[in-house]
């Protein structure tokens, strides 16, 4: 009998947690009174650095091509 109560309580807790997760995704402004963000700041920073490095490498290549065409 006691195990049945524990099982019912565990199932109820999991169901409540899942309902809270679903409602959070539907209404993101309800949490903490403002917008929530799940953006990975480190990931964005790394991607930005990769894009900047690629741009610098392209500029360097184009500058070398331009200087070889002038000569």
C-alpha cells in the first residue's frame, strides 16, 4: 500500500514537471517577469570569432591578388 502511494506521488510529480515545461515554452514571458533566453553565449562568441577569422583570411587573400595584378 505504501509503495502504491509513493509510485502515485512520483508519477504526479513527473506529470507536473512536464506540464510546467510545456507551459514555459508556450508563455516565455511568465518566468521571472521578463523574457527568458536559452542562447549559448559561449557558442555564439566562438561562431563570431570563426566568422571574423574567415573574413580576415579572405581580405588577406584578396589583397594579395590585387597586389599581384598591379605588378
